[in-house]
C-alpha cells in the first residue's frame, strides 16, 4: 500500500514538474529540488556550540541556463536581475543561516528563490505606459491640484471669517 502511494506521489510530482517546464506563460512555484545542488557548511549565525558542531548553513545552487522548469524569458531576466548572485560558472547561488535548524534553512533558501522569481515575473508583466495613459494621469493630477487648491481657499476663508467675528 505504501509503495503504491509513493509511486503515485512521484508520478504526480513529475507531471506537475513537466507541466511547469512546458508552460512558458508563468512560474507555477514548483521548484524541482532534486535538480538543485545543496551544500551545508558551518554557520556564523545564532546557536552557541551548535554552530561549531553542526553544518546548518545551507547554500543552494543551480545553472540558470540549464533550468528547464523556467521559461526562456524568465531565465534571461533572472540572469540580468540577479547577476550579483551568479558565479562565473553561471550558477545562481542562494544561502541561508537564519536559523539553527538545517531543514528550516533549506526551506528559507527555496523561499528566497521562489520570492525572487515571483518578483522578477511580476516586474516582467508590468504594462508599458502609453501616451494616452500619461495624458490621463496628467489630467487626474490637474484635477487633484484644483481640488487641493479649492479646499485650501475654503479653509482660508473659514479662518478669516472667524477672525472678522473676533475683531468686532
């Protein structure tokens, strides 16, 4: 029974990963962990003696150009936006030593990677402003300025009428 469940889960995971790789539209959030190299080193973070005994710092790395689970446009954007995290071999490196637990640091690394990819994808999807859009924005700004000046004049008149009442 357990083997059948395990095989079903692995098949389903492969299907999700294949569909994620074939869809060039957007990133689904599925990161194939078996295709990403993980390294563990001694941490400099919190932990006391635990820091000197256990390798809790996690570093994940993968070649962006060989990641078939990302679309080509997303790969190019990642290479451009995260160039400070890519080494000379073309590997994107993300590390974490936030906690004392290795598995939490692994999860944090994948969360950082996922968040970075989502942010890049969101930036890619931004609509380019046209001249018509800029005209509408200028008109809205002009209306807002007129409204602000009207309110300012009204407040000023209210205060001057109070002052006139006191002068009598």
